[in-house]
C-alpha cells in the first residue's frame, strides 16, 4: 500500500471534518503531495502551495479547480513533491518523543 501511495501523483482528502488526518502525514512522508480540504487539523500538516494545496470544505467546484490546477502545472507538482518529506519530519516518532522527553525534563527541573 505504501508503494502505491508513494507512486501516486497526489493524495486527495476531501473531508468536511478532520481532527488530525494521519493519512496526510503518511503521504507527505513518502514524498507524495496532497490536495485537501482546509478543515480541522489539516492546516497543521498541509501548507498551501508548499507541500500541498488546500481548498475550502464543501466547495466541490473549488476542489475540482484545484485538482485541474495541480495537473496543469508540472512545476507546481515538482515543488510540492520536493517539499513533502521535510515538511513532516517533525512528526517522526523519534523526533516527537525526544521533544516530549526534553519538555518533561525541563518541567521536572523547575
């Protein structure tokens, strides 16, 4: 499954509500740009024009236009793909756990 996601042109998430969509982190970690509705925690993961494209939820015309824009612009596709992996590096468990541990140590030392 991960090989298919990595080979995809883009990952699409058209939800009307999301908390923290792990699928977006997984796609970006594999180097696959995303097109997603800007709802819930999506904007914590996707930076419009940097690692993906965001559209308003509940607007199918905007979603369609964004998908068309993405496929019509190879330079945009390449830029989003080039930024994908690094944009979610801070979500790597080793990095996140280290940051949590450092925070807990600082709190305990007060």
